[in-house]
C-alpha cells in the first residue's frame, strides 16, 4: 500500500462512496459486484490517478507499465488523423532573438541576438475531428517548431497557460470524456455533454482550467489575436550545468481579441473555416502575424516560496509577481505549399529540445515526453517520420538509425553501429552534445503528487476576479449553456458545488441559470483555498486589447447609388489604420456608387453576415435601403452587430434599416455613429479601437 493510499478519505457523492487522495484526486474503488480495473494483461490496477514517481515531486518512472500501456493504447486509437488537435492550420515564418539569454543557456537560438531561424507554427482545436468547425469552444493548440543550428526545438503549447489535469495518466480519460460519447457518436467538437462534465465534476483539479475554457479565451477572434504558452515549467541549462526555471509565453503584437458565444455559433454556420481563412488572408496580403517570445525566469528559492507547486500544470505564475521578459519575435510570413505535406504531416514532440533547454519533473510534461514520440510513430507510419521534409532538421544530422517503413536515407558503408573500429560514422561529443541538468533525485517509489498540488480553487478564483464585468458574465453564461446540455441534474449540481469554492456570486448565478431548486453544499476542498490572491490584469482579454484597429476587418453594406465620397472616406481612414474593408452588396458583382464607378463586392448580403467582421458600416442609398428592408439577412446584418456589441456606422439614408432591425432612436448609443462626411470615418475608426462597445451588452440580453 502506497503513502497516498493510507491518506485517502471517504466522501459520499450522489449516494456513492468514493475516496479522495490527499491532493484531491478522485479514487473509485472496486467493491462488491464492481469489477477490478486491470491492465490488458489482466494485472489488477491499484491506482489509476497517479503515475509512479521517484518521490512525490520526482520524475515519472519508465517502469510504470500501467501508465505506459494506457497511454500507448490511447495514442493508437485513431489512424491517420490525430487523436487530439486533429483540426489544425499551419504557416511558415522565422524567429529572431532580440535579447540574449546566453548567460543562462547554451541554446544558440536563445543566445545569438539578431540571428533568424526558420519556424513552422500549427494552430489547432483539441476536441474536434478534421472536419469540425473553427469556432468550437475549445482550447487552441499553439505548437512552434524552430529549426535551429543545434537541431529542432518544439515548443508544443496552447493558448491557455494551464491544463485540465496534473498527471499524464489521466490524459486518456480526459480526452475520452470530452470527445463524442461512444454509444451515440455525438456531440462533435463540443464539451457540452454529460461525459465531459461528469469527469470534470469528479476531478477537482480541472476547476482552474474550466474557468479558462468557459471564458472568451476558448473562442478567439483569430489565431493572430491569441496568446501562446508553453504551459509547463522548463529549465534553461548553462555551460556549467546550472539550471534556471523558465516558463515560455507568446505575446501577440496585435493584442488579444475574442468573439462572443452567439457570434461564434453564427460564424460556424457562415464560415466554418473562419480562422483558417483569416490566417491565410493575413499572410497572403502581407499583414504578417507577429508574436513576442517572453520568459518568466526563476530559481529554487522562488519555487519554494511560491504559494503553488511550479510542477503543477494546472497552475500559472501571475505576471504581476514574475514579469514576462520579452526576448524575441516570431513572424509568420509564408503559407504552406501543400496542406497535407506540411500542416497535416508535421510532427511535434515535447521531448524535441536542444542543448541548453531541459525538463522539470512536472508529471504531465514527463508523460507527454513519452507519449508524443509513440503517437507520431503510429500516425505517420513508422519511425522514419523525421525523413518527411517538414519534420527534418535544417542543420547537419548523423546517426546509425536504419531501415524501417519509408526510410529515405541509411548509413553508408560498412559501419552501422558504434563503437566500431572502421573509423567511420558519427561519434558522441561530450562538449557540444545534450546534457540534462544535474539534479539530485532521492525518494521512495510512490504513486502520489506533491503536497501543494492539492489546491484546486485558489487560482480559479484569481482568474475570475481578474476579469472585467462583461467577461465575468460570459463565463457565467458559458457554464449555464454547457451544463444545460447535461441530462443528469446531479452532474450540474456537482459542478456548482465546485464553483462555490471559486466565487459565490458566480456559483449562485450558474445555479439560478440552471434553476437548481437547492444550492448544493460546497465541495470539500483537499486544501483550503487562498481567498486573498489579488486580481491579475494580465489574465483579462479586454484589459489587453490592441489599442488600435490594425489587422481588423470592417464590413460595409452598400447598394447602388451609395455616396462615393463617404465610401472613399471610409476606405482612406481604414487604410491609414491598416484595417481591412470588405464590401457587402445585394450582388457580389458589386454596386455603382454616385460617381458612376462599379465597386466590386467581397460578399453577397446573404453570405456576408456581420459576424464575419469586427465592426460594420451601413452606407446604403435611399432606394437601396427600401430594397433591403424586405431582406431578412440585411436586417440580421444590423441586428447581430448591435447584439454583439460591435461598433456600427451608418449614413442618413440607412436609418430606416436600423429601425427595421429593432434599433430605435432610444437605442442609439456611443457605439453607433452617424457618418455624414468623410472625416466622420476617421472618428469611427478611432472608436473601433476599443473593439466592442461593452456598455450595450446588458441591454441586449434578458436571461
């Protein structure tokens, strides 16, 4: 019996007795007629929540055959599509270092200022299949491959800095739960169903991540406007073998931006490839997306004093405590030549690091290091997936690996092994070769987690109080929406019991939205939450907007006899702000404006709803307005923009269309601007720099 087993406590949930580990993990134990969980060889499993480690905070042991079998089988469930991150989109670019970390690491890519290395980035959703939609509520993968002179470095992260689980042994369970339910094959690319919330409500460690996924972070406006995170704590290693902890961040130069939920639903109908198209259009038009690479650097003294365990992937380090030091830039400037050859066949592996970058004993990272190589081998047909051009390093490489499925190159000559006496082939290099940091590891072989892994609510609370009022409302509404899809009332109640440990107002709001007859008791925490953590402004999207309207898109609804001078004023103001304008018209062939010019349209009104744009302008003529009053999609164009708190500009002749859309004179607010002359377009663009007029939102939602 392990130390973790002796410390378990019994808890009753839904008339079922379960056991809680000292860090809050749920253990459902075989009793009575319940069969015992076994490996595929029939070996009984004692603990399905924790991998074997060398000490509670030590590295995962390779001898853990149950974990290896479980993750091995999970990795091989699908072919050839990725089990997770199946729907993705990639692009080429470069990384350039602007501030050296050469005193902390031997990694040349982090030491040589001004040197550019090729990069490939793949963005993705997690839960859906290749054929799913772009705007599902989901985590977004943010995987970066840098082709350095010392080999390939893969930073395989997400757009959210924390994750659902603490130990990789739970990854198959988490993904099984969020995928389509196996008996019915739906829902696809959605977490709004009983299986996911059943798993989450029985796994308190998910709560922090749940707050993030129910926030607008899970429905980004564009890949270009979202952050990326390495998620785990890594190490930088210098020439003497000394290590420094590091967390990696990608900060978008164009600021953060998301959509609202009703808007996401409509985008998925109007353009299920919305994110793909946005990235393609941005790069091909020369509006290259750019991120800054930031690092949080800290030592053992900081790690020991920090309130949470830096090996816990469900935790972050607030930027207000440990600032993000920006050291380089990532620019995407080239689309792929072939989607399958590059985006689909690219293989990211967390263990792909270069000398000077190392791992910590984060149990989720340790498991990923084992899992990724295995899954790539299966998905890409064998061990030679590195021979595929997108995966091959761009620096010289030499080894004795040979043969196998689809081998493109083999050792030449007689020697295919080492040591050999033929004087042939590559040799190890103690000076430049990879060396891990020197770490003293001494601990009992055990299945448990570090003591501070037990806090599941404190940072969830901190995240929630760091949001603006509109963002908090969106989180509450997201919980209500998702849980409304759960058929089992007990699951809804269990989730609310966890939220009571996060924020009472949030929990009560969700309970009211679900019309729970009785508020449940708060779930017993494995470790008392810290309730006085200060807000972290860096965690809010609204507080980290761009301050400009660059790279955004305005949809301008036009008809024949639209005022040419006014339209030209809009185009000029948008160009000055580096804002994209797309004309939406009754026919895609375009309209003739008052100057007699034919202006081609980008969209026909029935296929160009306002959800495709960051702001809208209605510049219809008097006759054109009369025509569109009978067109429901034209009314929706205005009504949806109003409901989604977007900035709306309009010409005088378009006023009847606003009224037809339900926007009366009393509804005209500071987010709606009358455009009477060309100069008004500049004022409109300036208003749009706030991205949304959030003060309108409470007036457009009754429940």
